[in-house]
C-alpha cells in the first residue's frame, strides 16, 4: 500500500533536552484512510497533527505527504501546501471573528487568488447544507468526504466517535504509539 | 529587591520593545523641548547683554575737521553721557573701479567712500574682521568694507582710481573686511599716512570719532546722544553717523525669530510623545490583563499593581529623559554660541535642564496613570479570564465591502482591519495625524523662518538644527505608528496564526499588516496636509509678531552721509531693500517699519507644489515604515504556539 502520509522516526522536542512530545514515531496513512488518533492529554496527538499539516517541524525524522517531504519546506511552500492539500478543524474552532462563517471557509481559496464569487461557487457544489450544518451533520460531511476518497485524520478522546468516523485507531502514550488497530485488529507496521 | 520593583523590572524585560519605545520617545521629546526652551531663554538675547558683548562703539561719527577745532573735538570726549571715545583721521573721496565680468554686470563701480586711517584692525572701541585678503601694509593700499556701496573685487581687478583729488592717484585693494556692526561711516581703511597724502592732494580733512555712551539701548537714547554731540560741535560739523543699534537690534530680532521658531518643534514633539505614551500604556495594560490577574492572585494590592505599571513606564522614561537632556544640551549649545559676537560663554540655565525632563516624566506619569489605576482596580478573576475575547460583529461590514474589491485578499483584509479595532486604529490615526501635521508644519516653518531672517539682513542662517528637529518629529511619528501596529499585531496574533494555518504565506502576512496602516495613513494625510499648511502662516506670523512687532522703528537712526548725493543714495538703497524684503547676503542697513513686510512674508505660503506632493506621500511612507517591523514579526510568529491546539 502506498502511503499518502508517512512519518518516519519522528521526534519532536519543544525545548532542548526536554521531554519529547513525540518520540521516534513512525506512522503511515494510506490515501483514503480514516484514522482516529487517541490518547491522554500530553500524549502528542496535537503535535502529530501539526507535523502532518506542516504547522510545525520535527526535531528528528521525516514527514512525507503525497511523496513530498513536508518537514524541509520553506514557510511559503508550507502555506501553499496547507491551503491546497490540507483542511483543518481545530479543537477550539479558531475562526476569524472579523469574518463571517462563509468568509472563513472561503479564505484558503481566496489566499490562492480565487475571486470570492468563484470560491463561493466551488464551495456550494459538494453540498448545499454547509451553512446550516452542525454537530452530526459535520460528522456526516466528513464521512461523505472520506467515502469520496479524502484522507481523514482526526483526534478524539471518545472511543465512540473514533469508532464512528474511523476504521483505524492509533493510540499515543507519552509521545509513542502504544497501539495501532484496524477495526480492532493490530495494523502491521 | 522590593516585590513591586521586581515585578516592574520583569515587566520591562518581558515587553522589551515597549520599554525601548518609551525610552526613545522620551529621549527625542526631551531633546526637542530642551533645545526649544534653551534657545528661547537664551540670556544673550537681552539687548543690554548683547550690547555689552558686542565689541563696538554705540555711535560712529564722521566730522568735518575744517568746521570743528581740535579742542571742540576733544571736548566731545568728556560730554556727560560719553563713557569712551577714540578718533581716527579720515577723508571722503570718489573712486572708480573698472568693471569686472560677472560682477555688477561688468560695469565700472564708482562712488564716494570714507577712508579711515588706522594702523590695525583692532581698536579700543571696535574690532574689524578681515574677510579676504589682508590689512594695508604700506601706503597706496586700501582694505574695503564688505558693506561699502563702491566695492571692488579682490582678485582680477584690484585698482581703484581716486577721481576727486589732484593727480587721480591709484590705490590697490588688498582685502575686504567688515566691522562688527554695519558701520557705514567706515567704507575703507588705509594706513594713517594715506589720509595725510590724500588730504595734500585735495581730499577733505575729516575725523572719524567713535563713542560709547552710558545710555544707548533705545532709539530715543541714541537720538539724545547724537543730539548731545551736535550741540557740542558747530553746525554742519557732523557729516555722517552710524548707530550700532539697528544692526544689533536686527541681529537680535533675527536670532529671536530663528530661536522662537524652534518652540513649535518642541510643542509638536511633546504632543506626539503624549499620544504615543498614552497609547503604549493603555495597550500594555490591556495586553497584560492575565499577568495582572496573576499578580493579584499572589497578593498584590491595587495600589501595588498601579505602582508596578507606573514604574514599568517610569524607569525607561527616566532613562530617556536623562539621555534627551544630554543630547539636547549637545545640540543647543553650539547653536547658541555660534554667533562670534557673543564673546562670553553661554550655558543652558540649570533650571531648564531640570524642568524639562521633570515635566516630561510628569507627562509620562499622567499618561500612564489612568490605565495603571484601571489595572489596579480590575477584579482578579476578571483579569485572569479576560483576554482576546471574540468581538463578533465588529468590522464585518468593512471586511465584506473590502472583500468585493478586485485586490488580493491579504490587501483587502489589511485595508478593512482598522475598522475592526476602532480604539487601536484611533491611536494609530492620532499618531499619524499629529506626526504628519508636525512634519508639514516643520518643513514650511524651516523655509519660512529662513526667508524671514534673511530678509531682515542676517546674512547666514544655519538650517541644520531645523532639519534635525524636523527629522526628529518624523521619526517620532514613525515610532508611534510602529508601536501601535506592533500592539495590534500582538493582539491579533491568534488571527494571524489562523491565517497562516489556512495557507497565508509569510509574504502575504507582511502585505496584510502593511495594509493595516494604509487607511489610517490616507485619512491622516487628508487631515494633516491642509491643517499643517493652514497652521504654518499662523505660527510664522505669531513668531514675527512676538519678535518684530515690539521692535523699535529705527528710521531716526538711518545712517546719513556727508554729501547730498551720498545721503540720497543711502536712503534709496535702504528703501529698495525694505521693498524687496529679501536680500540674501546683502544686509539691510536699518529696519524702518520692518514689521509690516515681515508679517506679509510670514503670511505667504512657503510650500512648493513638489513639496506638497512629497508631504502627501510622506504620511504613507511613515505609516509603511512604522508597519514594517510588526509585519515582519507577524510573518515570523509561530503558528502552533498562538493557536493553542490543545
């Protein structure tokens, strides 16, 4: 299986000599997979997502997405990578208060130079309910996108949500992968 | 270390940029204020003090020695009002100097000159300064006054022919010099023996008498002194006279106008400093709410919180004030002492070096007091939980409107951003408006004052201080913009992080932050340009009114000459200079009714169209320059840190 996302021996330290947030983690996610990342607070879940999204760089190791190294890119290339290839939903939403919800959604396309009207038209295509979706509807949207081939990596504390949206669950503990199961069975590394 | 001081020092280190901004702002504003006050309070401006410092006679009088006996001349030395006197042999002759290409149109120069026989330049009552060439070393050589109306040119043409005596002898011009004041009775100098030779050839026998009087500080006093001399001498004996009062008063007026014009710069710098410090202080408290909450939680009282913030601003303010005092003294002193007539050492009064920094510290304290007290009164839990609370709804209309413009998204977001943070934007706008108005006023005032002072007759004005203070004001405005925009960038760091997470490149982040300053810059320019250009003549006229209006009418002291034609020439020249109002390099002999022309000069616009265009663009330049630092900081800020993903 060709991995879309691949972390190889990744270690991330926020302070020199400090406890690593991720410790020699190797993980491969195939294109179209839906993976839930679970673990207690401080286990490294957000750090892992930040590395995949190019929001941060590993201290050691490599991060590869679609065959291209992410960890060595410049800030400008990382920004373009995020606006074109990565969609993010933050734990604390992180919406821009000065913009409407629609403008928040349109922003990546507009940063790429797409005029507002064309960006609106594109966003309206997949589903007409995006403006009023909430909760389960957002979840259903994610499932629909995954079914259409989008790769999904989500962080959750809830085993129920993990089971609903993902077939594969990676558990982190103290910065290391404690378990990696696919529908309850261990994934071969 | 005291807990409050410890907290203040820690706060200063944590907000190093803010600390440096306060230091620089105080240093710059104290410099400007000290220079302005020191120059206005310049003790040498007092006429009496200046008179004592000028090495010159109060009156120079040319006397027809055929009408007054030696005894009568000697008696004038002991008149009740006379304190000192000295006499030199003199004569008045007509000379012709051949034309020189490039000088006076190449036409020959002719006219009467009074030649005074002196062995050397310095005398008991006056000193003559050699400008070019040298003092006569032998008979046949003359040294001409720079103020002479029949003046040759040392260099190619140096021979003057005496046309009013037998034999038409030739005299060699070996140099040009000028007396301390514009003494028009001494046109030319030669060795005493030359006077004897000219008299033998038929030149009139005259005596050049110099007097100082116990009272010669006003026109009335000098007129009375002259009257005393006329009474003591036979009628018609006095054929010419020159008073030091017009040129001394002219010099003082020129200095007074020049030095008073520094005051507006000082006021502008103080205004800017007040605006900037108030903005920095308010932002520091708002940004430090969480820190305030923590301090309260561990036991700081409201008074201690207020004291912490007052010290956090006060310590860099004190350091800045001291630095500004040193720098201001360094700038002001050479400016005061530049006039070679001031032969005494002039120091900046101690009260100025204490008052100015103390006043600026007080201003800082007042500007910081309100936010510091507010910080102290904030309930602890509110302070801890208060933060960058969402302000839903603010500025969305502006964002929506800007989003419809055919411009890149970072530009439209940046243009609309000021409307989403009205109070912060108001601080940026206030700083830019005050700073740009100050720059417009400073540029115009510098040119205007130069025109006014030169039209009075001060031959040279050093514009370097004007230029330095203008740049100081402009830099202060830039610092103000930098400070307010950096505060905005820090407050919006979460939004910046989201933008970057969604794909905004560092270059786009820089563009967006730079655009934060554009709308305020345009509004500030629209206000400042007309305000500054309208204010300039008001300020210039106020300066002239303060300095020139009280000046005495010197017309009773206009120098006269021995012969009718010469006297007419002198008066015509004087009137022409007054009408022209501006004669660079050619001093006006007196200031008859000078206030009117000066007032009119002050009311004319000194701005060229090119300058107005540049000033209009200056606002944008200041805004972008001030925004660059915060923009680069925004581009480099760590996305993961600010987003607090978990």
